C-alpha cells in the first residue's frame, strides 16, 4: 500500500529514546567510499537538554522554510529555523539546483513578492561584483549563466549569500540552527508541545518548546514523528482515480533523486577523476548517454541526441535545442568583461545521473546511508563518463578530460552537492483530499486555468514532470493549466498545530511532479506561515477569507494572471476580489487587464456575487432590484463601460465601501477591485 498511518514507524522513536540513544544519518558526511555505518551518529539523549523557545518551529530552510520564516518574522513571530545542511536554501543552494525550476511567466508573474526579492537580489550581486558585457548589462532580466532551463542561473553560494542577507534584518525574530535535525516530537491530545533536535556539528541535543510547527523538510521528516497519516510512493489507480496512476500501489516507487555537481572547461588540461568503483555497472545500467528518447506514443519527437558544446537559440519550455553544457550553465563567459570575468561554469543535473534504484523514505539509518552513498557513486561515475567515454562532438575519440570538477562551487570535499536534489517526499493525507491529475492537467480543463479552488492560497505552473523510480516506471510529462494551491492541502490529520510547508502537501505521486518546484514550495511556505500566524493570534483555525486577505496583502498571488506583477499598486485588491468572484475572469486567456474598463454586464455579475445572490441572469437581477438602470428605450447597454454613476447605491442591500476617487468613469477593473476589497 502507498498509504501509511505512520504510527508503526514513529513508535520506533519513543522506543529508542527510552534507551537514551537514536541513530541519525549525517547526510553532509556521506562519501562515495567507506563504510556507510561511519556516516551515522549514535545520539545520546540527555535527561535535561538545553531548551530554546519560539512561537513557530520551521523544520527545513529550503524554499518553503525560507518563505515561511521570512513571512512569520514580518508578522511579528519568533521562529526557530532548523536546517540539516550548513547552507540555508535547500534545493536552491545545498541541493545544487541553482538553475531554478520555474515557469515561462516567471519574469512577470507566478511567484510571491518575497521570492521575486530573492531573484532580484541575486541579479544585483552579479551586477555589483562583476563588470558585465554591454549585451548583458542591457538586459533587465539578467541571467548570469544564459542557460536554457531557466531565466535565472547562478552559483549556489550566491543564493546562500542572498538568503542570509534577507534574514539579517530579521535576526531578532529568527534563530537559525544549521546542521540541525528534529528527531522526536512530544505530541499529546493532537498537539505538538516540543521537539528534540540534534546538532551534527556540535554532537549535541537541544529541546524546542514551541506553539506551532511547520514541516518544510525535503523528505517530510516530521510526519512520521507526529504520527499523522501520510503517503509514500505511487498510489493505485483505484485509489486516486487518476488515469495515469499505476495499476497497483508501490511505496518504493518514489521519484529518483540526484547529486548535482559543477564543471568548467580547461582546454588542453587533464582533470579526469579516478575511476569510480562499479563504474561499468553504472555506465551500462543507467545507461549513461546524452541521448533522450521522448516517447512517440505521447506525441513527442522520439530519440534526440544532444551535443556537448555549442550555442543555439533556445526553444520553448526551457529545453536545450542541442548543446548539453549550456542547458544548466551557471555562468556564461560572454556575459562578463574585465580582469575578474569568470569562465563558463555548468551545473550537471541530468536524468542519466539520477539515482532511481531505491528510495530513502522510511528506511533504516544504515539503509539511508548506503543508498546515499550509491547515489554519490552514480554521480561521480557520470562525471568520469563525461571525461572518458562520451563520444566527442568533433568525432576525435571519446571523453573530455578538460572538464574540471569545481569542488568549491558546491562547498564540499567531493564536489557533489551538500544535499541530494530530492524530488518527492512523504505527502500528508489531507482531510480535504488530494490534488489529482484531473485537477491540473490541461486535457481535463475547459478554460484557461486549472480547476478553480475557493480556498486558494497560491498558484503554480509547471509540467507534471516525473523522474521515474526503479520499479519499472516510465518517465512522464503532462502539461497542466496554471493551477491554484488549495489551503486544505496543507492540513494533516490528527495534529492541530502542524502544517505541511513544502512538497509534503496533500498531492499524489503524479501531481507532486508539478507542485515540487521552487516558487511553488516557497509559496506553500508563505501560506503555511500566515495560517500559523492567524491561528496563534486568534486561538482557532482561521477562516479561508482571512488567510487570503493577508496573503494577497503580502504579495502572494491567489489567481493566475499573466499581466499582474507583484509591484502593481492594486495587486492585493485584484487577487482578493478575483478570489471572491468580484473581478472579471474569462475562460480564454489569463489576463487581469487591470487598466481595462469594466463593462456594465460585468458590473451586474459582480454585484450579484458581492451581495451573494445566485442568479443565471445578473442583468435582470441588477435592474429588477434597482441597482442599475435601463435607458428610456429599455436598453441596458451591457457592453458599454461602467461609470460610478451607473450604480444606484441607495438601493443596494448593504453599503459598498466609500468611493474615493475624483472621476466618475470609465471605471477600470483595478479601481473596482480596490473599492470592493477595502
């Protein structure tokens, strides 16, 4: 079964605590060689560990955890932010995925205001630190690596620098504990009262007394500790009713994970690494190749052979036209000038280097250490293949020994990312149900957006991108429509002060492939923070409307628009009004068109929704109730623009917020939204 109550698993922790010891894998310490048992810390639990206190414990400082910590601090809460690595940022930094996985709208919409702040700060680092080439200096949306996969590729350490700078003015409220992992939760009557955490670098245990907990870990580590029901692996078709789900459930079928690394090119030099153990097995079993078969039965192009080097114009969907090195290039020499101009630097994050044989979820610490070690061996074997066996573009032999592993880019002894790039975690079984493929995939949607969510707390847009597990699963990509993040997907069962704050929300194995992206995880974290904050302020689960109002004010989109940047003065009003049904939406585009005039037909519909009166003929309702008038020929003129004087406000069933304007019309969409959302 893919479904677990987690009770049997979490009972391991109290049993171990009774013996005063618990085994934990030190992920940072895992190496490709050596006994896996050497990467495990046997933790002795003291009777009275030191105590820290905070309003909210945020476990995991990846995209979701950072979004949550920043939002909580800005709302006046004290935060304990724990991170297993010694870099904050998760996938963006420690996971080495600094060629951001985003969406084609990202430069104008599709992320939160604080996420955009991070992106802008990263660009500013390169503008200030280097002399840009004239062409690069002219770009408003500078991409240091000019990569294909993203509109922003950069060095992981710059991501760390920027995130630390964002935390700096909030230090009084955010206590950051690096190299720290929660390993036990004290839960009583459905409430988490405290947590025990271990610091790998100091080999010490400490206790966190907190009022609320957000699980933003890469693996959903707190779910089994809290004893909440969750899912692991792929669900059966008869469980989710997803057409592309597997026939049978398989807890072992978890998306493959990857150790990334960075390379530059030193022509004429030999930087070939020592041949890794089991090289031939990995080379032939993966198999290593720059050829990808895009299945023709999905309507795709079939087999395609990428070259190692070259420059080609990009093609849609962030895909490389042919050159492999540039796909996730982090720095492009052509973008810089002057004596400190960097050389080309590329991130290696390729399906052929994924580790898919086994999952690390719900395994013993020794199994986890062994599996992580094997994953590192695969990554190093792929590097050796690039340097030794890959047929050269020029046809002159095999291998590129001039490819140099840049260990300092990932900040590790072996040059591999500090933490593996995790695509799929444990996922809560939310009482509100799970997001399934029919909710987001394009072929099931009639309009321009995915299934409407009344409880939206954010948006996302990315392919259902499945990197297959080792259980005979095929890779899969399905195109969605821009979707919303339902608030109900963040709440677990059984525990009242715990929220999912990353990719551990209530999605399926398939839909996780679309929800696991950086801006979506960040958005989930911000939403969880606002829910937790309002709960702490009122003592009860907040109303959806209250959460949406606070999120929209904070620059979190609730409805997908392709023309409404977070800097728009009426961003909050438009999103809040659109979510309430008070803003014109259509089924054939994604436009907010904030400066477009509101038609009288649209105004009649908005009034019926604002006054919460269901009708199939809003014009008739507005006229019959005296809210709007026909002319003397009995014409309504529904296509004409609305003027404020068209409203008969003395006939309204309840007052509309006071009019604050010096013009009667035409009334723009933004102006009407601003008035209604006051």
